[in-house]
């Protein structure tokens, strides 16, 4: 009998403890641990708190909720956190805004957490969503119309910035005439997403090869690199043209190669009659694929490219096995840097992508905004999000703190307060502009007038010129012949082209695009590897159309 | 007639905490499986999303590669299940023959280690080791006079590479269960057999194996429930377009669909399908074992 | 046991030792490699030059890991989770396995009970309903969400109930005759005699709680509250995501390097790796049956 009672007691104790704990922690539901600095803001300030224009102060203070994605690069000074930092102080003291984070999650799981949160009914006042999510929310009438709000409350700089791509991104966020999201323009967006060619300059010299001005040059260089021992170590351990298994992204991509043939994979283009067609099935793709399969057959492309993602390609670069690959503007700062650390004698140069006849190529550009800031319908202070955007631009870009350094820029210890701001909308071309300013300043030998971030790069470049080898990575990106010089060239000549379809995924796209992409990638890989003849491309095009491609094309044209 | 119901009460009471826990944390959330039949949109929630019945299942079956994906999944999973029994049982028996306790324990610990590494890390290592040009495995193969094999890049080899590398990672885990089973066999049985002049081999076949059989059957049955789980994390980190044909499994495909849009309805439908298949197979195993061996697996 | 001196057996022994040693080495090599990477310079590691021995020996990555307060915080969360989670798991496992190991005559509806448990191993509503349930209970962002959604390890229960069943019936019968109730029988007889299997499922429970990462990211509202593996996940995989999506130079310069990742992984696995040898003592204890007549 005693045992039975004991068992019962133990079991009920366990359950009670569990329930008691939940009761205690119930009050913590949804909040993060760090208390806000200073007085907690009043309960939403009441509807009497209003502002009339950009950068006004709310009195009494208001509270708005949002959610955040953070990542490993978010580092804080002692005692600071995402809820308590230089921005939160500014918001509170200067503008009467308290931003409360309902939750904070690692970037990699943001989409999951956001969707689940929405499904459970936890919707913050404002948040970042992608095109599809924006569409769904707008269909349910859950978003505020931001058009008039932007007009009244957006600062001039914000408005200017949002139009830097001629309104493409704003367009993408407009449904039935209503602007439902503010695009999150990204640093290094737009023209800075164009690809370029990275080459080992010392290898070119060793083998007396020309700089790549045409596709034939690229092929010549690739073949020589693969066969003629460019690093002169008497070992047959180098590859020709770098190619990663994903084909069209990151380092080791061949998107730029295809662009040289006027082929545009994974993108929608306008044909001669003004209709939208899909780049991956156009005949120009066939020409480019054929060239690649020849290169593979001749052993100029690594036989194992199909198992190598860009990390493995980076390893080959670092280990002096790869000296020619297409890549993006920021690769030099980490991928080629590793090689330079290992081999201080290595020299790298960057070139614009090339075409068969040497004429200018139109590089394919990524969308200027993939994410949008939206405001929940019925939020008490819908304009607050726009105000926050204003504040970011005002304090980060428009204010000069000289002679003190800008308090928001990244510091030596890795703390980068600029990133803590909840509404990050950066000028697309901030780095490109910085590059230009830096070149001017270097010509004049005077960098004192430079703002952020140009001043950072100017300093690094000057240090390198003075002998600090650690700063080499800055030259490969921001130096006179660095990757930005290529972007500069593209921009000056207005060469980049964007995806002609900027809308959210159409119904058939959601259903079938993944299968089509799989089929596409498989086919292309097989053709390159020689496991399928080039004529399979035509088969692919037919199948693609039948398996949903035609349907998608129709829907896409309907939407535009 | 119920034997001594008073005796039974403590037993029923003991079950209460477990039942309460699964009621709250398994059965209540299970109601959400209804998402599999909805065109689920997060903002609409479960109660607001449109009911579409079996549409997700129809969509799956009509996918151009569905039979290929299904085949890959079942083929790879089955091989993993079989290997997952044979290898650990064999290793457990071999380990049992080691007389030196200290050495035995060391081996036991070491073989358990790979279980802790994630496929994210292991894939990088594996790609290097299996590289046709620079990998150590192929260097050995070439020494033996054969051509190098593109383990991760060829459809002929990819599934087997998956199974073997997975087994290498996981076998230490199951070996533990079988060692525990061996430890539970009455030593007197072995002594009696020795007296009868049985060789070690005979002892293994007539005592060890039968002694382990209940556990083996149990583990086999439980793993059959995994027939549709070919191992997302492993495949995802090791595959590429070149081996989609043999390596794309249900989970990796559903993952790629999820990139376009948050396809919770479809993902839940896939999960439901997997569960139903698992339930069916486990029930059949349970029934067969009971009917023919009078053995209740659980 | 003796009498195995036949030549055939001796050869077998030699081969056996050799084979198992080779196998063990094969298993331990990747860890040795990672260990070497964690002590190497980043440039060497990125170039893939590190094999089984550090290149350009440095302890920088360990300094980085061990002083990174986020790491320590996450370790603390995991330790708490393991403590609570394993206790709850084991309590429930034993409490449920014991009754279910009886036959239907001793426990009415036994088969129904068993299937109620096994069913949950196969069917699930997915993460959305689980999240909603936890939210409703107010458990989000607490240690309890992690510990309670995993409270009933059916797999372990099924294993343990099988081991319980294999214990000789005579033990229980004798105790019943002596007038002992089930509670006494369970704690006094079954549990002590099942050291091997209890150690096994305890190990499984420890490892499950130690390794779980997805629930941490999903159910916790701030990276400060992540358990260790969730944190490590953000380090290893999250960094890839950063590099893939961010073209911000300064961000790229700041993400921790390969060697630090290796160091973090290593430090994250050691505690649980050390548990195993401790539990091993119990795996080899057989059943003491001196008191029972055959």
C-alpha cells in the first residue's frame, strides 16, 4: 500500500512541478531576456502620440514590435545586446520609439520561425518577408498600404535610395496599385551582383598568356592552366576553369561564361516581341554548354566538379590548384585572401566577363531586393517602420562624426553596431560609390574628406601601399584594379540586365519550378560531363515546356 | 477473468505520467496532421486554411520523377536497414570474443565516435577521401590495379556509398544494444555447452544468437519503420545534380520545393504518407512475429 | 570461460583483434583530423593541407571558442537540459516499461497501451502544431519546451521492456509469493538486474538531449537561450548562409574561420564522449542468478 501511495505521490509531484514551472514562465512568453535600458516604454504610448513628418519625435513614447534574424557576425560590446545597444538608446532618447523584439532567431532558420510564428497568430507590427510571403499576406488583407505613408513620412534620402534601380524593387512590392512593402535594398545589390573573371596573373606570365579579352582567350588560358603546369612545380596538379556543382552561383560559377554567349540561365527575358521567355531554354544556352562539354572532355575542367560546392573550389584556390574562375565581387576578400596568406607570391587580377568576339557583355544581375519590410494592418503606428528607416540612414550615412570615427562602423574587435538596426535599408551602390570616392582620394593623395565606408577602404589601401601585407585583401576588392573596378566599368556603360519578371512565384511556378530546375541541372551537368550528347538540350527544351514550362511562361506573361 | 485487479492498480498508475505526457505533447499536436489535407498558408493558420483533401498526395504521385524518388528512397533505406542489423550484430559478436576488458572497452568507445559528427562536417571529409584523383581510397584501389571509382559522382556507386558511409557512422550506436543483449545471456548456458564439448563457433550459433534474437527482431522491426527515411542530412550534404537520378530522395526533393514557398501542407502530407507506410510495416512485422513465433515484439 | 586453445580459434583471435583495431582506427580518424584542424592555421586548413597533424600549430581557435561567452552560455543550457531531460526520460521509461513488460493477464489492456505509445513514434502533426501547443502552454523560450516535447522516448521504452521481459519469471513469482507489490518488485529486483539495459537507454537519452539542435532554434526566442548544438549549428551552417547571401565585406571578414569551427565542434562533443566510458562498466555486468534454480 505504501508503495502505491509513493508512486502516486511521485507522479503527481512531477506533473505539478512541470505545470508550476509553466505558470511561472508564462509571463516570459514571447519576450527576450534582456530588459530594455531605462524606463520601460509606456503601453504603446496611446493613440495620442503622433508625428507629422520624417524624423519627428514621438511624445509620449511608443512601442512597436518586430522580429529579428541575427547571425554569427553580430558581436556586442560588454553589456550590450540586440535589445540594448547604441540604436535602442537613440530610438528612445531622440525619437521616443521603443522597439520590442518578439523573438530573435539565427538567420538560417528565419523563414521557418517566421512562418510558424505567423501560423500561431504571433504577428509583429512590422517584419521582413520575401515576395511569396508578401503576396500571401496581402491576399489576406493583412498589410498596410505604405504608399501614402512613404510619401508623407519617408525622408528625401530614403525616397531617393529606393529609386536607385529605377523603381524595379518598389514595383515588385506593389500589388493592385498599392505599395505593400518597402524593399530592403542591399549593400552590394544591383550592378554589384554582376560576375567577373578571376585569374592568377603570375601564372599568365609564367606561360606567356594573354589577358582574357574574348572567350577564346579564356579557353586558351584554361587549357594552358590545366596542361602546362602554370605554377611550375613539376606536378600535374592544376585545373583549368573552375566549376562548382551548382553551376550558376558563388565562386566557380559559369553564369558569367554563359552571359558571354548572350545566354541567361534561370532568368526571364523579353524577346523581340516584348514577351517574357525563360533564359534557360534559349538556343544560346546550347552554344555555351557545348563549349563547356568540350573543355570537360579535354580535361580542362575538373572531372570531380560535380561533388564540389564553392567551398571545395575555394580550397583549390587556396591550395594553388585553381587559377581561373568566374566569381562575384566579394570573393577576393576571403577566397583569394586565403590563397595569398598561403602563398604571398601569388598575384590575382580581375576582368570583366567576355564574349566570343570581344564585344561588351551584359552581365546578369540579381534582384535588387529579395526581402521587403511590411507593416501589419491595424498596427497602431504604421509609419514607425518608415521612421526607423529614416533614422538609420540619417545617423549612419548622412551624419558626419568627424573627427571622431562613425560610431556605427565595424570595429577591430568585430563589433559592428550598424547591423543592430531593425530596419536596414542600405543604398545599393554604397560600396561602388565608396570605390569611386576612394580612387579620387588616392589620386589626390587626400582621404580626409571621405565619409564611411570609403574612409575605411582608403585607410586599408594606404596601409597596404606602405607595406602592410595584411591589407592585400582590400586591394583585390577596392583597389584600382580590384573587383569593384569591374563593377564600375559595367555601371558606367550601363551593361547589367535584371530579371524581367519581378513578381512573386505564380501558382504553377510554386508547384513545378523545383522539378524543372532539377531536370535542368541534371541535364546540363550530364551534357557537360559528356554523359549526354548536346542534342539532349533540345530534348530538354521540349520536355521543359511540356512539364509545366509553357504553363509558367503563360502565367508570367499574364502577370506582367 | 481479470486476475487480481488490485494487484494491477499500481501498474496502471505507473503508466499515468507517460500517458499524460504523450497525450499533451504527442496526441494533441497530432491533430495538426490535418494540415496535410489543406492548402496551408501561415497567415490563415490551421483553422483558416482551405481544405483540399488528397490534392497534395495526388500532386506527389504525379510528379515527373515520383517513381524514381520513391524507388531511391526505399532502395537506400532498405539497404541501410539490412546493413544496420548485420554489421552491429557481427561487431557485437566479435567484440564479445575479446578477452581483455580494457581493450574491449577502448574499441567500444572508439567505434561510437563517428556517431557524434554531423554530416555537414563529415561530407567535407568524405569528399576528400573518396576523390577519384586525390583521395586515399582510390589511391588504394589503384594500387590494387583497378581504375579509380567516382563514388560520389556516379549513379552506379552513389547509393552504396551512402549506405556504407552511413553504416560506418552509426554502427557503434546499435552495437551497444546488442552488447547489452549479450551481457544478459545466462553464463551458465555457456558453461553447460563447454562441458558438452561445444566449440566457440557452436556456442555462438546456438547460444549467443538465439539469446540476442528477441532484441535483433525488435531492432529490425523498429528500423523497418524507417523505410521511408533514407537520411536527409546525409544525402543533402553529399549529393549533386550528377547523382539526382540515384540519390534524390523524398526528403531532399520536398526540401527543394520548400525553397520556393513554405509548403507546409505538402511536407506534412509527405510525413503522413511515411507514417502510414511505417505503421503498416511495423504492424505486419508485429503480427507475423506473434503468429509464427509467439513472440510479442512489444 | 576456457578451453579455446584450438589453433583455429587462435588464428581467429589474431584476425579479430587486427580487424577490430583497424575498424576502431577508421572510426577515430576523422576526429583526429578535426582535432588537427582545430590546432592549425586558417590558411592551411582552408587549403585542405591538414590531415592528421596540425599545420602551423596555433591555439588561437581554442582561445576564441573558450572565451566566447555565447558558447559557454549554450553549454550551460545543454547541461541543464541533459540533467532535467534525462531524469524525466529515465523516470518515465522505467515507469512505463515495467508495466508494459507484463502480459495481458497481469495488466489488462496491455496491448492497447503499447500501441498508444508506439503510435506516437510513427505519427506526428509536424512542427507547426507542436509550436502552437507549446505556445498555448506558455512553454516557449523555456527549458521545459525542450525537455517536455521529448519526455517520452518510446524507442527506449520498447528496448527496456524487452529486457525486462527477458528476466526470469521465477524472480517475480518468488517475490509475489513473498507478498511484495509491483513497486517493490520493480525497484528492488528488476532495476538492479537490468543495469546493462538501463545504462544503454540512459546513454541514448543523454545523447539525444545532447545532440538535439532543431528544437532549440525553433522554440527559443533568442540565440542567448540556445542549447549547445543549436549554437554550433548557427556557427557551422549559419556561416555558410552568411557567406552565400551576404556580400558585405566586413561581415565576411568577421565570421569565424574553419579552425575555430573545428575547435567548437570538438569542445562540444567531449563531455558526452566522456560519459560513455563511465557507463560502460554496466554493459558488461551479467545477471547474477545464483539464487535461482534452473
